[in-house]
């Protein structure tokens, strides 16, 4: 029912109280555990002050919950907040770019979830957050946002046209566990546990005894190594299943839906017409296994807490990822074949100043002369990096889309439409002018603004890009701003 003012669920007070305890646990431990028996001097005053602050904080939480309300009037959210100073925010449904819901362990115990609505604004009030909300209310709000201004027949039609494009399997989870190298997570966990235990128990002598025993019984190392590796693989697999298990990608005519997780679950949706660009990333290990990670860039925030919400399944085979993206967003067609940089650019990249080598050499010369050889290693790595950058850098302008790729050990491909480019900046250094090349920099709406750069593009292609963008600017003033220095 629209037009009805509602408050956050009362469990919001509990969540805020738990957050207060998490932020002040050290003070509580110090005053009421470590100094529990001291009731004189500044300790007693500190205890009274903390208790008073805690009571005032709890009162503020209750009043804040009581005075904060929200309602939906059919086309917008209306938020009213403030205890002494009242504030009202009106957010039209059409401004909401993405919806994101997450259910962690606490939510699951309470039978609740959380909901975040992201707009395209870049200020502090760009998002609307419901830290804890009933699943029924979350579904009601999401339904209003996603089906804004639709008739009941249209809503039913869209619902019937929703199709599932990808569902993760056990095989996918195994590949994800090995590709993400999550099985190595066991070793820093064990080291952290050892450090914590060493603070309370003297483990140094025991460690020395264990090392001496292993030195005398070398044959034990092999089964210990196998056991540690098996445990680490199991831990890595469990972590992967918790984070990426039950991964599902679906879509209807207007939206793309991504859900994932087993213990902690999350669901993300984005309007297809709000996608600003596509970002494809391949690390070295993913290139070896023929995988790619594809992200959808939108004007709303795509990083909520520690969650990155806009990524399609990060461990999908490259050709499957390309095919899936082309199906979900036919207007953004990823092309495998692109234009390479001319051979003269390789010389340009190799003769550029090696600032990292100079800085490393100078620092080693003054502070560690015996390690001066390391500057040579830095120089060699710089050459390899520039060679790889030349080999993998490419670009393509296809219809109303532009696609660029750059990188060495890790490659990144960026694809966007001409109408989505907010700004194109063209620059050239003295050395680039000698080789008749320039640098292109594209800016797209996102939070923060997404900037993609490609260096050493031939002069004629730079001019072509400029004229291509300028053709849009003449029809859409103040939407696309172009800058080109004289070549």
C-alpha cells in the first residue's frame, strides 16, 4: 500500500547497538575487565563517562528510529528523518539505478535481510539503505522500484519473460577455488592464530623443539605437507562455495539479475538501459586457463561494503563470458579481433625514460650499495612490462561503440557506446609528437567516475576519434565535452 508512512524494523535498534559495542569493545574491555577492580582516580570517572555516553547513545538510537520514516507515493520514495532538525528527501523511482540485497548470518537468524537502492548521484545521499528489513517488505520495495509506472499486465509479461542464463555447478566452484588461489588463505590464518596464541602462551620454545624434531625426522615433512595442502584446498573450496556458490545470472526485457552465496547471500539487479560500459579483466592465471571476468559499469555505486555487486561470474570461460554478455546486452557486442598499435610504437615505449629504474638505482646507491644489482632487475622488469603492454594493447571503433584493451600481465578491455561517453580527453607529450601519436582518455558516469586510457594511438586515429565524438556533441550540448590539443 502506497502513501503509508513506515519506520524501519525495530531490529534496526539491535543492529545499531551491536555496532556500538563493536566500535567500543576495547574501551569496555579496558575499563570493566582489565581495570575492573579499580574504583579510584580517573578510572572511576572514565567508567561513569562511558556509561553515560552509552545511555545517551541508546536513547539517541531509539529516538532516531522513532523519527525516521519512509513512504512510497506511487512514483517516488519520501524519507523523513531528524530529531531536532527535520530533513525530507524525495527520490523518484526512475533515478534508482541498481538494487542490492544481502542476507548475512545475523539476518538469517532473525529472518531478515538488507536492501540498498543506488541512484546515479555522487553525493553522500546517493544511496538509500535499509540495514535490516523483513524479506516481505524488501520484496515490496524492490517490486515498486523495478515495476515503476507499469500496468499489472506489463508486470506479468516481464515476469514471464525472465530467463536464466547461467547457474554455477560444482565443477565451476572447483575451478573458481583453484583459479582464485583461495586455498592459500589457510596459511595467513594459521599465522594469525599463532601470533594471537603467542601473546598469551610462550610458544617460542615449543616451536624450536618442533623444528629440531622435524630436522631429525625429515621423512615426516612429506605427509605433513600433503596433509596441509589437502586442508588448505578444502578450506579454499569452502570459502569459494560460501562466496560464489549458487551463482545465478538471469534477465528479462529490462533488467539483469545476479544472485550468489550460500551462507551469506546477495542479489543485485540493474536496468539494461542504465549500463554505461562493460569492463573485462583477465589476470595472468585467468589467461592461462582461458577465463575472463566481466563487470557492468553503471552510474550507481557497484561496491557496497566489501561486496562488488556488478560482476558476472568471475571464473567463466572467456568465450562463454563473451557470448553471455552479447546475449544480455546485444547493443554492446564484444569483438575478439581489434586493431594493434603500429610497430613504431614499440620503439616509442622502449625509449621512454625509466624513472622507476633511476629512483631504485639512486636509493640503492645511497642506502644499500651492495644491492645495486637489484636496479638491473627493475630495469629488466620494466622492459618486459613495456613489451607485454605493446603486445596486448589494441582498440576498435565499431559503429557507435568503442572498445580498447591494454595491460601486460593483467589485461583490461573496456567497451562503451558513444552516447555514454561523458568526456574524451586527448593529449600528447613531446616524445609522442615526434612519433605522431597521442593518448586517449574516456570518462563514463559511475561512482566514482570510470576513466579508461589508451596510450600511443596513431595521430590519424586520434583525430578520427575526436571527430566521432564531436559529431555527438553538436547534437547534445553539455552532455559530452571534448578536448583536443593541436597536433
